[in-house]
C-alpha cells in the first residue's frame, strides 16, 4: 500500500544489484561516494548514504527508501525516442510491445504485491544492463521513476510470473526479457496502467483488507496481539500509536502515508526482505 522499491540497506550478505549501482553512481556524481561502483551495498556505500541524508535534511539511517531516492534525483534523463512503445497492465499482468502503433508482441509479467505496487504512469527506459544476476535475472531496464529503483528485469523465480509478487518492479521470464531487451533502446517510453490501491487513511472504526494488512504487519513487528479481523478497533489504534512513538512519528493512531511507508520499511527489515 505504498510506492516503494526494495529498501536498500546494509545487510549480511550484502545487498547487490543494478539499483545499488544506480545509487552509487548518483552519490559519486554528487561527491559523497569515492568507492567502486560495483552494485554492492557495503559499509562505504552506507556511509555515503548517511552523509547525503544528513546534508539533505533526511533521517540519516543509511536506508535508501522513497524519500532518499527522490532527494538523490536522477541526473540527466534521456529524452523519449524511437517508434516503439511498451505498455504494461498491472491488473492483467501483461506487457505489450508496439511499433508504429501496431502490436508486436505480448509477454506475461509479474508485478508489485498489493502492499508494494508497481507505479502507474508514463516512464522511460533510462538504463540497460546485461546479466545483473540473482533476483534480477538475465537483463535489467531501469525506469525513470524518481522515488525508487524500479525496472523491468528477469528473475530467478519463474513461478512468480503472472502474479502480484514483486516489490514494485516488473519481472519477466529470462528468455522474454532478453528478447525485449534486444528490441528496445534507452529512451523507449513505458506506460504502466491499472488500478493501484495505495491505502486509505485509516483510523478508529474503519474496516477492510487494508486494515488486515496493517494488523498483520504490526503483529509481525510485535505491536499487535489481537485478532486479524480487519476491524480498526482500540487495540489496533493502540498498536499503531506505539509503533509511531517508537519511530519518532506523531503518535496520533492514524495510518497515513508516513506511517504506511515507515511500517513497510520496518517490516521489510524485520523479515530480511531483499527481493526487488
């Protein structure tokens, strides 16, 4: 229920990938990072992230989430070009490639989970990388989404294709992503459509699947011990307030954008989540 690509942070083993590479590149451009741009989130990268966050007036926690991505900026974005277009339907979980307004090919894809949806909108391919490996599979094509490290990529989990399974990226079978990679260039426009539920502002008396999600996350984090019933009662409100207090947020017992984002980050970290 929050637009957030995977939270980049110091873990053991180290997080690796083209999204880390993008952060290192940008930090180097801005003068905060002097190490190798190797796509490995090691202590030197965390130290550079903390320094940047402190200078930017952000919480210097060394975690690259939406606010840090947005503050880093993207540098120069290549202009849209070419006669090919990519369109992705997050509800149908398909990617269409067209050329001169004629459909060329359709591929099945995996998209973001309900709690971390794929960002809808009009984007551009701004980077291409061969063999990023691991969960990114055989190819990587970064999208111009300013608040995250989102891309179209392969996978090491082919059974996830056709499902809402990612942290917001668009996954493809490796043979399909290689085919698409060879057909498009940097600057190819990408339009992502479909219904995305970013969650209501929740408070006492609300009910629904979004409340269930909040209760589940709070239960995993040790704040909530009641029934997972989708009803925002006083026990859920107290758990939200305790979480907000511990995270330095306004403990108003209301789940809004800041609380959603922080809860997802802390939840990911508690589970050791690292999949894009």
